[in-house]
C-alpha cells in the first residue's frame, strides 16, 4: 500500500468505494466534472491509498480556502482497516496543507456514521465544535 495524489482517472474507482462505504453520501458534487474542478483548485492535496496492483484502498479529499483546510470522504476500505492507513492519510494531508501555510482544518462528519465519529474522537488535536452550526445550500 502507498499514498499518492488523486487524479481525475481515479474517479470511477472512488465512486465505487464511496458507494460501498456506510456513512459516506455520494451527491451531485461527487460527479466527474465537479470532482475534477475540486482537484484542479487544490492540486496534489487529495490523497489515494493504493495497493500494489493499483486498486483504490482508501482516500481523503483535501481542499482549502487560503485560511482553513477542509477534509472530506476519509475512507479506508474494509480489508485495509485497522492498519493505521486512515491516520497515515490524515497526517499526509495535514503535512501538505502545512506546506501551504494552512494550520487549521475542519472535517464534517455525518451523525449517522458512528465509525467515523469514533475515529475523529480518538484523534489527538481534534475536537467537536459545540459553538457553531453549519448551514448548507443546494444552490437552488
């Protein structure tokens, strides 16, 4: 297993990975065109965990707004869990953001994703924000 930047060519494999992972919602923003736009705006930040045959074993989408990093879709496929790969993806993402001067990051975790919630609760330096609410729009 090794970690490398995600490319547009990885899209189909990642969609499959996300769809089979409980706690991940695949939405219109995950379709190929917005996915590629995200990668172009955040070059070499999003990460793929890949096995020796080139198959996707995990991923983490990473972006920033110039001040804060934003992490999405941290996934390690079931056969590869428990080996520290989620932490490795996270550490590499934070390292890459730090090289850009980004030291503070946010992650949004669905309440219906207990494994993800447990992962983030165990991560040193990460805490639940009780002082803010997130509002979203679909752009309609």
